[in-house]
C-alpha cells in the first residue's frame, strides 16, 4: 500500500469513517443547504424585481416588513427583525426614500427616533409584488404536506432564535457587498 492510505494502483482504500469537510465529495452541510436554498429562492425573485422596478432584495425586505406591520418602526428595529446588517438596512432605507417608496419622520412619541412609513407608491409596489412572492413560496412548499410545513415552520423559528442567540464570530466584518448577502 502506498503512502496516504491508497492502494498502489491509486484506488482509494475503503473507509468506514465519514468524509472529511475538505473532501469535495463530502455531502453539503445543513448550513450550506440553507444558504443554497435561500439563494435559489431569492436570486430569481431579486433579479426580476431589480430589473422591473429597480428594487433590490434588501429594499424589498424592508418595504415588505413596513407594509405588513405598519406602525412606528425605525430602520434599526426593522433591520434587526430581518437579521440585516445596520449598514445594509441603512442603504436600503436611503434607496427606498430616494425613490419615493418610504418616508422618514421624527417619532411623535420620541423625537430622537426616526420612524419609517411606506408611501402610497411604496404600498402600491408592495401590492404589485407581494402576490408573486407568495406564489413563489407556495410553489416551493407544495412539495410538503401541511404537517411537514408546520414542522418546517417550527424548526425554522427555533433555528432563527438560536442563530440570534449565538455570538458574532471573532473578527467578523460588517456587510460590504451592499445587499446583506442576499
């Protein structure tokens, strides 16, 4: 047998141990599958609406949150709820405001805070896009039974809660790509 655990004819030696992470034949981790799923779902949606409406995914996420939960929301609160980096949320808010899709104004209850509200144009854009968003979600989830959907929803809630509780990795840098990764 040659060095490195291989038979001299360069055939791998059968092993009972699982493949190592650096092995390209190793199955994708759960984390990478989640990232893959997010990208496969988000990218076509984002490309369509960026081309058709000049709306980036980060902007859509903020606009959608404001339209679904009207009230006295700040960029920080919405960004935190969506798990967005503060800089990405701030850029998205500025872009939405510059295109007349939301307004920023002092909070009547606390003048130090700036609250966000969708404009009529923002609400109209939400009303136009939200049905396609829901259709895409339905098309993705139709492969699951109602019970599986409920279990998935519960598992995702638990994973989101856990992810929020985890400390930031040491040396993590803020988002610099302009769209918070998605």
